[in-house]
C-alpha cells in the first residue's frame, strides 16, 4: 500500500512529459501515473485520484498548448505550483535496414511535427506527415514488428531522445529540431492550497476574459498591470468558443500574489473584467530575480497605505 | 473673553470673501477676523491664532487664485473642510455727480478687472486700470471725500454688490460681469483633523509634483486616476518656482479619501510622484452625487480584496 | 490547355477547405488544385504554379490556424484578397454494421477533434483519438474495405458533411459540434497586387513583431490604433520561434489601407515596431459596415491635413 | 515718414517688456510704440497699426500671463514668431531720505509682487501691497515730488533694474527676487505669415479646448502627442469663462509645424478637439536642439508613407 504522492502525466514512459516529470520529482519519492492525454491527467487531479499532474503548457515554437490552457481555464480550480523547461530535440527512428531514401511517411505528434517542419521540408521533402496521439506512440507502433510497414501506415517516427535505444529502433537522425533554442515549459498542477511565500523570482499565471472585443478593452487590461509596474512574460489570446469575436487571454506575469503590486493589479482585473481565473504563483524555472522598481516594491505600498491612513485620521 | 471659533478672511468687511464667509458661517456663532491678504489669513490658521480661514481658491474666469494655491501647497499642512460658490458681479461706483463720460481711470482688484475686461473695453474704452489691493479698497478710497480725485488717482471703482450703498457712492452700473456664469469658489481651511465620513458628493483637493517635465509624466499621473475610475473636476498647472520647466498640478477629484478607489489612487500617486500634498476631502458645494460605476465602488474593492485573500490562502 | 485561374487548396475533395473554395469560386470558372497541406498550397502561390490558394486561417474554437499564420508571416509576400466563413459540424462515420458501442478509437484532424472534444467525452468517453492528416483522410482510410479495422487503427472517423454518402460509410451521428456557433474562416490568398477600393466593410490583416517582451510594448502598439479610432476584431500572439519571450501578433483590424485612419495607424506601426507585415485589405465576409466616428473618417483627415497646410503657409 | 517696422510693447520705457524688446530688436531699426497694456499692444497688431508686439507670456514664478494667453486665444489669428527670456529681479526704490523702517506700503505690479513675496514677508513684514498698472508706473508716481507720500499712497516701489537711476530715486535694495532662477519669457507676435523652416531647436505654441471636463479627455489629448514622440515643455489649464468645469489648455511643444511628427499630432488634435488654435512655430530662446528619436524623425515618417503607398499599389 503506497502512501507516496501520485503524479499524473502524459504517458507512456518515454514522452517528453515523462522526462519533465523526472526532472521535477525523484521517482523514488512518488508514484507516476501515465495518462492518455492532458485532459485526463488534469481530470485525475480534480477527481482526487492523484495529487499532481505534470503537463506541457507552452512551447517556444508552437505557443501555448491548447488542451492544457483550455482545461485549466474552466472547471474546478487548479493551481500551478512549479515549472520546468526542457529543450526540444527529436530522434528520427526507423526499423533496422530502412534507409533515409525509403522514408515516405513520418509519424509524430502534431506539436512535434511543428517543431521540425523546416528540417523535414529540407531532408524529407516528399514524405507525408501522419498524426500520432503522443510523441511515444508512433515509435511504439513502429517497433511492433508483428505489423507490416503498410499496416503501420508510416516508415519513420519522431520521438524524444532515448526512445530508439529503449525500443530497439535505429536512430537515423539525432538532435532533430528547427531551432536550437526550442524548448517546452512543463508545469506541476495541484488543487488549490495556501500559496508559498514570494521568493523574488516568481511567476503568476492568469486567464482573463475581456469585457468586449475592442482593442480598447485589451489596452485597459494592460494598464491595470502598467500602473502597478507589473510586467508580463507571456500573453496569448484564445477565442471564447461560443462567443465569436470574444477573447480570453492567458498570461504569465513576473511576481507573486503575496506581493502588493501583484495583489493590487489582480484586484483591478477582478473589478473590471468579467472573468479572472488565478492559476497559481510559483517560483520561476530560471530562478532569475524580478527587477522591481523602488516605487512598486512592498515597502512603497506599505508607506503609501500608512500615508493614506494618516490623511484619514488627520495625523499627516 | 470669547470662546467662539475664529475665522480669518480677506477683509475689510464688504469683500466677496466676507460675503462667502457669511454664507458659510452664521456671524452670531463665530468671530470674524479680517486680514490684509490670503497669505496672512492662512498664516493665522497655521499659527493657531484663528481656527479657520475662508479664502477664494478658484474663479471661473481667472482660474486658480495663485496666492491661495501657493500658500496651501507649501508650509505646515492645512486642509480644506468645506466650500461655497458665489456668483461674481460688480457695481461700478463713482462719487455723486460723476458721469460715465467723466471716467478716465477705474480701480479694482486685478482679479475683478479680469472679469469685466470685455465690458470695460466696450463701455469705457479709454479708461485705464488702476490696481487695488482688494475689491473693497478702491471703493473705500473713492468714498474718502477728504481727497481729490486727482489725489485718489481714479474716477471709478468696481466693488461687490452693496458696497455703494454702504459707502454713500453712486452705483452708475450694476451687475457688471463679462459672463453671467462667472463665479468664485471659496474654501474653509483648517488644520489637519480626522476627515468626515464620505457623503457620496465629495471633493478631494491635491497638489502633485511631477517627476519630470515630460508630457509622459502627466499622462502616467492621469492613468493613476483612470484605472480606478476617479474623475478630476479641476486640474491646473503651476510652475515650480526655482526649477524651470517643472510643474506642479493642483487638482480636485470627485470622491473622498475614505472611499477605496480614491485611497488606491492616492497610494499610486504617493508611490510614483516626488511630492503629493493632500488638501482635504469635503462635501461639494453643489451637493451633486458622484456617479461611481459598479466596478469602482467600495463594494467592488472589498470583494476584490477578499478574492485576493482567498487566492493567498487557497480557499478560492 | 487551360487558361482558367488556378486555386490551390487543402485536399482531397471533401475537405472543409474544398467546401469553402466552392463557396468562393464557381468550379466552372477555375481549376482546383488539391494540396497535401497549407504550406504546400501557399508555396504554390509563391512559386507561381497557381494564382490563388484558399486556406483556413481561424477557427472560433481553436483560434488561429498555426500553419497558415506562420506561412503567411514569413517568406515572399502574400496578400489576402477575400474571405468566407463556414459553420463547423461533422459527421461521425463508421463502416456499415458498426454500432456506437463498438467504437474504441476515432480518427480526425486535430483541429476537428478540438471542436468535438466535449461531445466526444460525453458520447464516447472510452474512445481514444487518432490523429489524421486532414478531415477527409480518416474517412477515406475507413472506407478502404481492403484493410481490416485493426489495420486501419480506428473504428470511426469524423468528416465534413456529405463525406459519408460520397464514400459509402454510415453516418452514425450528424451535425456533431461542441458549439452551434463554431465556424472556420477561410481566406483567398494571392501575390501582391494593387488593393481594391475600400467598400466601407473591410478588414486588414497584419503581423507585427514587438520591440520587446514588455506588456508596455503591447500597450504602445495598441495606442497606435486607438488614437486613430481603428478597432481590432482579432488579435493573437505567437512566440517568435528562436527568440524566447518575444512575440509576434497576428491581427485583423476593421478598415482598409486605402482609408486615412488605417494608413496613419500602419505608418505608426511601421515607425515603431521592428517588423510589420501587411497581409491584405479585403471585404469582410459578413458585409457589415464598419462604424467610423466623424473624427476619424477620411473627410476629417483631409480637413486636418488642409488645416496644417494653412498653418504652414500662413493662410489660417 | 518712417518706413521702419513698428513694435508695440507694454510701456512706458523702463518696463521689463521694454528691456525684452531691446534684447530682440535693435532700436535703430524699428519704431517702438508703448501701450498701456498687453491687450492694447496685441490689438494694435490685429488692427495693422503696428507690425509686431512684444509681450510677456510666462513667468517662472507666476506661470502664464493671463492677459496675453487670453488675448492670443481668441479674436483674429496672431502668431508668435520669436521669443526671449529675461531674468527677473527688482530694485526697491524710495525717495531720498526714506529708511527701510519707514516703509509702510510698497507699490508694484501684481506679477512683480508675486515674485518678491517671500522677500517682502521677511524684510518688510508690516508693509502693505498697493497694486500698480505696470512695473514702471509705481516708480514714476513715487518720483513725482509734487505729491506728498500720503497722496501717492505708498512709500516704496519695486521696479526693473536701472529705474532708480533714471528717475532720481534711491535704490534701497537691489536684485530683489525670491528666486535666483526667476525669469520671464517674452514673445514677438505678428499676423499670420508663412512659417520659417524648422531649425531643429523650435517650439510650437497651441491652445486646445477639451471635448469635456473628464480627466480622460486630457489623457486622450496627451496620447495624440505621445504616439508621435512629441514632448511638451509647458502645459497650463485655463477655465473657459462661460462654461464652468470646461478647460482650455495652453501648451508649448518641442518641434515645428514643418516637421512630420508635429504635423501629424496637430492633425490628431484638429480631428478630436473642439478648438485647436495654432499660435506659431519659432526658434527656442535657448537654442537647445530637440532630441528626436529615430522612429519619429522626418525620415521615418517619409519611409512609412512610402511603405503604405507600396501596400496600396501592390509593389511591397
């Protein structure tokens, strides 16, 4: 009977998410629960079946991971409690004996494909793309020698580093990536709990719906940050499915809900936007301390609050 | 030995300020102390010689009253605790027997002159203007029959209504004013004390120095108001005497330091501007209730603050 | 030898794009050229192999179509010359004899899957998703009776309306969509050419890179629109692949480069943003006339320009 | 019969304005026409009786000169064609034999008085102030030995440097000024004419009425400058006499109507504000070149305009 904390992730073993999970959590101290997709993994947290899920949230090439952002944005509240960033590079795997010139179809997850598109156009200009449900799935199918390549439907698979060796496939190309700086950000997600103390190098993730489709509404939202000196490190728009022309914005800001400038900015959003969803304040993966100007630090807020108090009681 | 509260004002009896004081305070309940100028009247409050001063602060034609604004803006703190607005119209006074065509020089306070300039150009195109130290002073001098008109230096005086009758001068023109809507705002000024409760129809007066001479700095200051839905009813720039190109701004905003949106805006100014001076929150003379949108009312601020608290303790 | 204009599209026949193409162009007046993906279709326009491509650019559920946006955003210039909007709903297709309860795996294009996710969770909670390269591909594979379902790898396919009848598959569920308002926007893309005249109901599409990752930079960009009264109907961020933390924004604005307010806003972006890419001014699919306030119409701009001219030559 | 250009100024000889006029114009090349006040001097330009007027427009202590600003702001158009700045310091003049302790009343122009108020409070705490119509008038009256001091009504006069010697009065205090940096700005005003070429160190003076009394309207006006990188060096509010709560703003911006960024900002004001009055583009007194960022220079505007042209004709 295990009493270790349980972590859901996009499985099977061998996916990028698996690698991210191992980077964040020592496998000896936790139970890892593979799931078929991100929606399932986050659902398991909500249901209490697991304690946390580790899921990809953003990619330097593709942008936000739609399924993660949308699943976090509605339903019972979840919060991000940590993040890690992994570089993105793939192995191109084939069955032993297959040559590069034999490759007519390559299978990969669509996000993976997006990150090797230029490489594929240059190296395999005639190969077609076959969608796979995960980065590991295509390689697993290819490794199943009980099926002919015709039955499998593709000749090669893109997979995370280490997959070829694990499955007995030939690595015909290594470190495949359109961009050397390509990376994926993974987050550890749990149920709401008291937030940790600010470290000075924190991020806060939000989803905000705008009151209307005007660019003016976006500008007003940004002013709520600007007047408190809060800086955004990511902003992504998402259509609101059933209301054409309306948008929600998924954002990361540099700072922590425990800091006064962030708290006041959140209050401003809460007052003026129809939906504001808090998705956690947590330490940044890069540990880089946020530069906070003197007039937006906690001390400046405290002094200003004391001053207003002195105006009210006439002791100024 | 009087224990009545003492009110300093720009005297002598008969000035507009005297009329404003009587409109605000029942003469039977207070001791009125005439002063030679606004600086003296406000100095008497600071020194504790009187309890309050009533002084003109703004005029619909001339704008802010420089001496009042500047005296409030530096030195020991003073606060405005009430206001009243009086229409501005003058009597043109002459000695008995003087005809309109005899008038070669008119004496008045320079603020009074500014408010009848167009009338004077049309009615007395050839008359010159002679500055007087108060609205009452010119009429008093003219009424002193021991001096010849040559000695007096002018033929006619502009003065507040009622002055001619009081001094035995002839009212050769009545209700003299360039604008029928001309009015002067007077304020009752005291030493700092606990502010009253918000009435819903309040004004707050401020003086703010901007961090630099750029229009950008002014825009940033105004954004501190805009994001909290605080509206200004008056804004006037004043050069900062010994720093060419730098400005202070004297402002009235609609609201009360006891209201959350005003308090947060004041905190924003305090954090970002080199000087912020609070000159009081007090009921508006016109009693018109300030229109506050739902998302900037005290309840919206309270709810937003509670929400942020729930984010911090994980109960959202 | 055909002299008809050639249109590339995401084939094969039967895709949503095919339906959009037929809605925009009479098949008797043009040659339709199916392509394996959007990148190929747009490449064919650039190469001069076809005159136009019709491609999906935006979806009310998923947001922008990444491949289209990215391909338009770099490489030789292309411009949008028209748009159309099609509602999104699918048929769920099976081989004759398959029951709903037999369905263990559903294949569809990932964008299609995103638009039926809630329906699938409710109706087929245990079915897994198998990615397909196009909306038609999964149905075509399923209709190939020479392969067993095991070989095919899925039991059911989601496809555009009419596909089941065309391929001899059973429509086991019709009008499948999470949202009744789900729709896809398709654009007709050509090589740069003189823009048409403004119709009053036009859209202009842009891609803009921001000078830095600060929210301030986004706000400054939006002000370029706001001061000229230009309204955005779509704004989407995209990471700039090889520069972590930098974003490009893909936008539609209501108006036409032939209108003064749009031209001046574009000039403002061009001056202040590192990259501005114009992707066409073209009539809106809905024909709804843009509301332009009196002070931002062409006449207001003309009068203001004439006034400035009069200031310069002293005739004001 | 003189064919020299005629210059009106606030006389008589000996005033600060007279000194400013001599600093701007060689007396041998022009005819100087003293006027009783600023309104008369500017009226003489409008009537064609003189070619130019030199008038005080701004003071580092008092702010804008009301009469000048208001007279320029309405009536037939006038333009500023040059400026000069003079330090402000006074002589305190008495009749021979008068001691400092004898001084009970000091006469001066009210603007002069404002600039020595602190000095007067410290040095002559008991002396009263008597308004004079010009800086020279009080000294002239004091020098008229045919009248007793009682008849004159004051014991001492403040006047510009050199006045005591010219009139035979005793200089009992020299370089009297509250601020060593106190200075007055004088402008040369003419009828509209073709503006000169930009020098790179220019100022443009404007009067703008705001569409409403909201702080939002002021912010929108300032954004018209900000998005074009135009910086204000002076901004002053003035009530609009007959419309309580409405304001006009008198402003100087750094730049010239012949420059593109200024022209576009003026167009923006013209489109959106009920009244915009141009009061001239002219070289700055200090000759300091305006710092213009690369993206707001004329070249950036030209390139942007050419780019928009290329979008319209399809040659981009």
